C-alpha cells in the first residue's frame, strides 16, 4: 500500500498508535464524508467553517462564494488545517476516564490554490456533483458563466496529511473489569433517510421520486 | 426568547438570512452534538481538532490530555473558534449551482479558561458523562486523583456565538423548474445502532446488555 510521508506537520504526537498514513485509507475517509471543517487564522480571529469537499487524486477541493472572508484569507496565503471526522461509535467503558469515541479522521495542512480557468472550474464542480448525486448528474443543469464567476474553487494538496482511527471495545483498567456495569460500543453512523420531494416537483410531476431520482 | 448579542465577531456576513442568535436554539444545537471542531492558530501552524464537548449554562467545555499541543496554545491565551455542525440533508436542486445542504451549525469565538480545582473538574467531567451515558452514570467509576491530574478541562464562554441554519427544499432559478430532474431533500441523521457488547463483558456477564445498559 502506498503511504503519505510522515512529515513534521503530520507526525501524530498524542495517540500515535491510532495514526495512519496509508493513501487508500486516507482517501476512503475523505471520500465517505460530505463535510470537512476548514480552519485558518484570519486577520482578526481564528475561523473554522464547515463546507462540502471532494477529492481528485492527491488534491482536495472546496468551493464557495468569492466573497467568503475565510477564502480571502486563504487566497492571501494563510495556511489551512482541514479536518474530516466520522464518529463511528460511543465507547462505553467501566470508568469515566476510559470512555472514548470510535472515529476515523483526516487532518490536512495546506495552503490554498485558486482554480482560475473557467473550464477547469466547471470540470471540478462537475466532479463535486458526481460525488453528491451521481445518478442525477446527467440531468441537472451545469453551472453557467455567471454562476462560475460567483464561485471560487480552492485546491489543497494532500501531502501534509494524516489519518487517525480508533476502533474496537473499551480498554479498561484491569481492576475495573469486575464492575457490574455494561461496557461496549454504541455504533453511530450518518444515515440517509427517505428522499423528500420538493413540493414544486410534486406539483409538476406527481410522486415519481423513486423512479427518477 | 432570550438571544445572544450580535457582536462584531458573530454578525453573519454571508447568508445572513440563515443566522440565528436565540439561546434556546444555540443550546439545542450544541447539546445534540457529541463532537465539535476546535480551531486555533498554534505557533507554527493552524490546528482544527475534533473532540467531545458539553455545556452548562452559557459555558462550553472540552477535555483532553494535559499534553495536548493545541490545549497548550489555548492556555497561552490564543483565541479559539469552535464549530459544531449537524448535516441534516442533501439539498438536490435542478441546477448544479443551487445544490446545497440542510444543516444546523454553531460557531463560538472564545479564549479558554482552565478549570483548576480538582473537585470542580470532577463535577464537570461527571456532567460530560451524564451527557454521554445518562443511564449508566451511577454505575461507572468516577475519575480518581491521578486521572484528574492527567486531564485538562477547558471552559469557553458562550458570548461571541451564533447559529446558522438551513432547512427546506431547494430554491431553483424560475426557468429551471421545468427541467425533468427530480428535486428535493435527502435527509441525513446521525443514528445510533444496536449496542455491541465488550467481549470481556460477555465473558463475565453473558448477553445482558439490554437489561443493564
């Protein structure tokens, strides 16, 4: 398996036994998530914004309004830390101290590069759409010139990147195993529910969401 | 309803129609989530870390190892931005541009205050346990002196705080409503699965998780 390099930025200091640098694993954690949290120091304050992300090869992309203040700071050359987290379970131990979470997270350090050519921006936004809604992609209207202009696409390099993963049952102190309290893991997952039709879709087309979506 | 003040820090600039400062709403978003993303500028890099959080009144708390590098920066007086995000749905529009997410997020700007007195630390960690596992709280072993020493509890003020919320169907350009593509919302929720017994619990007690948990 190909691994990302362990760099000064990405060497996991706390809980290093949970660190993982394998490319396939890092990419899978990124691809399964819709949301990342993008953090950077702005002029007058720190900022952590949730936003959609997508990936192509060793690049991560986000998009937003060209008026977004965080984006402006990133385009001024401020470094970002982008974190993606899946909460996979609540780890119920026998002692307060050993309670934990099962999770998979990825942390990326990178400066942003703006994607300027409209055709490349359009291609990348299409990639995002294919991630969000692969089955409907062919039928939705692509971004027009004006919409492309209003949208900033930022690229980040997956280079200073690491994953951190915890799985499995609680690990208690030996003397606590005899305590008469249940211990184990309560799994948590982001589940998709039944699609809700847009009321105006219903007006025009009736309830055909299952066929058409 | 009581509201948090709109401050220079918390006035939502982009998408201000989604902004919300109502205390009940802000608190509900915070309390429903297990994970927040804590961001701050460290000496040599920005940092965004996922961690458990809990709340009492107008204070938010996180805890971690006293050796955590981000915590050290926060204790040096660096301001944090803490963001909590619930992804509630994927908003499927008729055009690429109007795809969106339904979400509820809270953003907090605050410096950290360390909770020093062991008995106060212990009380606050118990509060966290009551959030994570209210039914098992009475039966788990509380933190002992050594565990308390190894744990740092940080307090943040809910003052420069705002919520941002999007709900409802897609909003498309009028001319796109006739496109023959399904539109609506795919709801997403963090669901809890069936509890998984710790193998060592099974050895000692058999499968009684449903009774005892």
